[in-house]
C-alpha cells in the first residue's frame, strides 16, 4: 500500500512541476481556482520576509494604536509617524493589502481585522518588537542549520537556555516582561481546560515573574503556590505578588530546574511553556524532577506549543523550529513524544487537555502512581 501511495505522489509531483501543466491549469476553468490559490501561496512564501518587515514597521511606529480610536487620513498620520506623506501612503497601502488596516471613505484608513486582532493580543505585539533579533540570526539560515553561525542574538537574549551562560549576564528584566505579556491568552485556555481548585498547593516550575500564578490565584482563591525559577527571576516576582495582594499565598523558591532538585509539598506541578525551550536530556531531567517532587497521586500539567497539531503545523515546525534553533536549545515535540517522556519519568495516564487555540499551546496532564 505504501509503495502504491509513493507512486501516486511521484506522478502527482511530476505533473505539478511541469510548466506545461501549470499553464494549462491556469487557463482551464475547473482547475483555474486551485492554480490561482497555489500561485498566491507560493508568492506569499517568497514575499514572507517583506510582509514581516511591513508588520514590524507598523508595530514600531505604533500605527495600529494610532488607528484604535477611528479612521485617519494619510496627511494626518504622516507627521506622527515621522514619515513623508508619500512614505506614509506606501506603508498604509501595504498594511491594507495584508489586512492590518483597511481603506475607509474620504481617503481615510482604519483598522483591519488582523490589526484589530493584534491589538487584542499584547503578547504578539511584544514578540514582533523583538523579532529583529530572530531576523538577524536567520540572515544565513544554512549556516545556522549547519551549526556554523556562532553565538546568536537569541542565545544572548534567552541566556538561561544555554548551558554555562552566567546568570549575571541574563537580560532578566527584558525577557521576563516579554514572557508575561505573551501569557494572557494562553492562561485563559489553560484555566478553561483544567479545574485548579481541586488542588491544595501548586508548584509552577519555570514560572517566570508569576503571571500564570496570579491568574490561577484569582480563579482558585483557596489554592497555595510555589514559584520555582532562577534566582534573579524570583527576585522580580516578589513585588508583583505583593502588588496583586497574594504574597502570603506564594513561596518563592529560587533554583535551576535542569539541575534540581525541585521542592516538594505540592500536589500539582505545572510546566507552562517550559519543556520546548530545552533539549531532550534537560527536558527529561525536568520531568523526572517533577515526578520526584510530587506525592503519590500528584498531577503534572504541561501547556506549550506542540508539533503535529492540526491548524498549528507551521507555528510549531516552521516558526518555533527555527526560533529554537537560533536560541540554541529546545524543540517543539508532538504530544506522543511528550507522553513517552512522561512514561520514562514514571508518570502514568497521560491525556490531552481540550484547548481551543493550538496556535497558542496544547495541553497534557499526567499523574504519579498512587
């Protein structure tokens, strides 16, 4: 059966790659719509970097925020953008073609659907703002794939991901703000997928400055918390818990999850966007540390971008595939791969959580045998 399928795909690919067939498909009424869509998709792949730079310009110039309160003319916007009117018009035509803005009556421009959606996702805006680091690292993707690129900008930015990089050099405040800003929509999905109130004490491993804990604390008022992260990150988290009025419910426990041991006492441990930052050996060590820290019957919850999820294939395998390559550590794994790692660590009964936006994250939970 596999051989038959291979022959079919070989013939299909040979036909599709034929310029003669492409010309025919573009003219024939029944195949023209498919040919047009495929041609547009191929062009989008070719032009993707230009699109991304247009998006970056719109974000850097705060164009979307300037249109939040209503449509405006090019002449009105140009001085605020510090652009000539001709350059402002060029930018607005480009962002309109991408759906970020939309033409309105009277020569005005307002928000497009994509632009409005971006404004509702501050985390995405913050990621776009720091993408100049990623773009610099991807300037020569072949050298990056071959391991010839040397130390990358993202390795310096996410210093914790690289073994042996001194913590004193971490850009802790900067990356902590980015992590916190990008967490909000993911938190909503995790809270909807899992009943946290059934637990007594939650250990958030690699929990950053506590954004996830603060959200869960509001939803589960009787739950206590332990935050485990690098010492300089924990130092930033304390004032945020005090400001939220939950400092009395949270114990700060500085350490390194890759090196362990993890603190005991919690009946629920969480890994929110942690495993995919680490190579297999370190990820397995973190899972084993969580297993050792939990009591019999304790639960581990994982939420992060996962490979092989319908509708999120490009996000996991293209975007995060190369982002993590540039970062120097980690990879997006399939749920099946993570289940195998959980079983190796000693967990049982791993099952997927129902989360509506796999572009943000997918979820798994497992238990330590009672």
